[in-house]
C-alpha cells in the first residue's frame, strides 16, 4: 500500500489539463499492465472521423477473474482543471512539504486513481473481475469521456456489477462522507428580442428588458420543492444577465440571461426546462436548455453497507451517506450498475497549491481494497 504515494507522483507529473491525452495515460497503463490488466485506449473528439472537437483519451482496463465471477469497477478521471497562477511550486512537479503532497490533481483525483491501482494489486485475481473506467474529459464538457467508455463496455460485453468512483467526497477528514447520489443539473439560456430605438422615442422601439426582468422575477420567486428524504431542495439561480448596450440613449434590441438549476429526483431536466420555457414565452422570450445530468440515487443497501464497513474498519468513522455537491461522471455510470462515490478530502480541490495528506493515501488504498473484495464477494448485484 505504500506504493500509492509514488504512483500518485507519477500521475501528477504528467500534465493533463482537460481534455487529457497521452503521457498521463501512458503512466497509468504502465502501472496496470504488470498486475495482469489488459488495457484498451481510444480517442474521441478530434481525430475521430468527422469531428473537429478537441481530442479526448479514454482508458478501459480489465483483469478477468474466473468464468462467471462478479465484476467490480473502479472509475475516475485523469484530466485536471488549469492550475492558474501563484503556486508555491510547479503544479505539475509533485512536491512533498511536511505531511502534504502538492500538485494539480493531488486531490481531484490522481491520488485516488493511484490508490485504486494499489488496491487492485492487493486483490487476488481469483476473487473476480476488476476493471478501470478512466476518462480524460470529466472536468470539461464530458461529451466524449465516460459516455464513450460506457458504449465501449456495452459493445464488448463488459458489464460491471458494482462501480466505485474515486471523487473527493470527504469533507473534514478521510472517511466522513460518501456519495450515494447526485442532484441533476440544467442550464437554460433565455433570450428576449425587441426593436432598437432612441430612448426619447420609445413608441418607435420595443424594449426587451422589462420583459426579461419579468421573466427573471417570476423564476426567482419559484419554490421548486422542499427537498426529499435523501436530497436537499432544488434551487434555481440566475447566473448571467447580458445586454451589451454601451449607449445611454439607445433602447437595446435584445436582452439575454442564463439560469442554472440543481434539482432532486422530484423533477427531470425536461420538466424543469419546459417550466422555464413556459414562463419565458409568457413574457415574450425564448429559452434554450442544456441538461447536464439527471438526479440519481443508489438506494442504501448491501453496497452502501459494505462501503461504510470498509471505511469504518480503516478510519474508525461511520461515513455520512450524502447526495450533496455538484455533478460527476457517476451520473452516467448509474445507468450501467449501482454506483457510489468515495475519496479524499476535498478542501483544496481546484485550488492553488492543491494538496493531499500523505498518510491518507495508504489508508484510502486499504479502503478501496476492502470495498473491491467485499463487492466481488456479494452474492448478487443490487438492482
């Protein structure tokens, strides 16, 4: 388990800003193959026939267990957000300072993938099939990442029984929270068209802004719900208002706004999009929704119990089971099999001088090994 630190350093040292390709996947492949994994890599986006989008690399690795054995999957991403300015050291040169390992991706989520590798190596092949579902496009649009991997698995007949995503879910200390679901997400662009004119002659123009204000006021007054047993209340936030009118004496021809809704399982992306569209149209506007993900819940049961037991065995903490936070690729994987997220403390993810507590790395690897063993030993998959 002590190998996790050195593996994490190797991954951090391979720059992999979204969308990730190349060296970081070379590094992971070199870690997995000595442990009996067959590694399959492919590109989506640029380089794919008929596409002019940026290239995204994906990796699916599998070590087959005995015929008929269960299949446990580890999932995650090797891409990272841009580091930004002001780091104490080079963000892609992993550096130990005291008990912390610094580097972009140390928390989100290269160290977790390193822990997965160490854990998989500790699980005997006869225990069952283990796979890695790893993308280079989680921090970006997520168009050619995990969804493409799901298509690949379906095409080649690889159906996991359970999946663990290594997102950094812990809050104050390793083990205090695991995610059994996530809210859905939809962003909606609202446009109101008018007719430009001089402010002194409003009868010769059509000001779109009072209509836009009316739309936003009605949306802002909505109470979507009061939450459910496992989900917090849905919330709608106005995230942008744009007119672009530099002149003080001109009625603009157009007004635009954007709203973002994070919603629980009382709604769907379509139902909320239709509701916003109806309000926009009532006031003379139009709405264009983009649904990023639907809400999902892995009902507490055998899988969550074994995850909690593994965490408690290594940390002494019974984790809180939560659906808080933003979206993750678990929103796609939940269509394949039951999925739970668990990983490192998230206090410094996406921040300058991102860092992970070095002692947590070996503990996380042991937790992952316990989860994989227990998942492979379950008598049947949860529905």
